[in-house]
C-alpha cells in the first residue's frame, strides 16, 4: 500500500505542474507599433500607455491606428514601474504596451485628467516601444492556457481516483482484518467449516490472496456481502449445487497448481 500511495502522490505532483508563460520586457522599433500585422492587428487586446519626455504617464483610451499615427484620448495616471519580468501576481499586466514619445508635455485640460481632444502621435514622434508579449504570443498563450486547463482537469481526476482507491483499500483492509476468517459460501456449499475443500480455499486465501492489494480487496468485499448471500440462498439446493460444481473444479486446480 505504501507503493500505491507514493505512486499516486507522484502522479498528482507531475500532472499538477503546468507549463508557465514567462513575461519579460521586449523592445520594439516605432515601426512595429504601426505595422498592421503586429500589435494593431488585435488592438482591443492591448493596453496602451504613453510616456512623455518629462516622465508623465498617460493611459490611451479609444485609440485608432493607421500606418503612420495613433489617435487617442489620454488619461493622466501615476508613473508606472516597468519590471524586467512579471511575477505571477503581476501577470495581469502582460498585455501592456508602453510608448515613449519625444514630446516633453502632453496638455491635459479638464479636471478628470483627460485630454479634451483626441491626441495624435505620429510615427516619427515615437522613440521606443516596450511590451511583455510579442504579437504572435497571443496564440501561444491561448494554447498554453488550454494545455494548462487540460492538465489541471487530468490532475484532479487522477487525484480523485487516487484518493478513492486509497480509501477503498484502507476500508477493505479494515474490514478484512476485523471480520473472522470464515469461508461463508464454501461452508454453506460443503456443509462444514473443516471440509477438505474449505481448508484448501482458506489456505489459498491466507497464503495467496492476502499477499496482494487486489486479493485483500476481494477478501474485504467477500466478507462484506457473502453473509447476506448465504442467508438468502442457504436452503436453495440448485444454487448450492451450481456453486459446488465450480468450486470443485477450482479446488482441484489449486491443488494441482500449488501441489497441496
């Protein structure tokens, strides 16, 4: 049983380990920002932040791109730290794109921090673009999420099966150890607890079945349900004759095989 517990725990640990997507800072040229096959191919996925030359930070809202410029409404925000790598707790920032521009000041004219007019950023005003993902990573990330979900479900199933198996083994072992070593059905068929055939079956139980998990499981179920079976069919002759016919063959087989 110790081996079964060890193997089950190892399987759970192995299948629970998921492939992680690593998010590190990636630097892009200004032309990448306006390339129709790059970030603006999926504009709704990204969160755009604009950084001016004086360290001001603005979140872009309702942005629209063409091949040379970005037109957007900007909202003043607090300065944002851009770590080299996002840890697990900060992985929600993976879709940020930080755009550094030459302008030293972006005018913000209303009390909520919004620019009153849509702000235009031309390609030649962009100094640098930083992101945590490449445009092609979106597809890879979806694939990783699907694999992670599948592995999580599989590990849960394996864990459930493992716990269920261990529970059954423990319960059955407890039952088989607690109940007396009677051979209920064999005694019913042969009429005596000490009949030669019953002794062979008891010997097979003690020397063979008790040595394996499957055998002990069978013994546990046998002792759980056979008393009820005997109570119901003890006086039904054709049932007794039918069982005796097959037990006789099995006893003969055990005697030949084990030289008993």
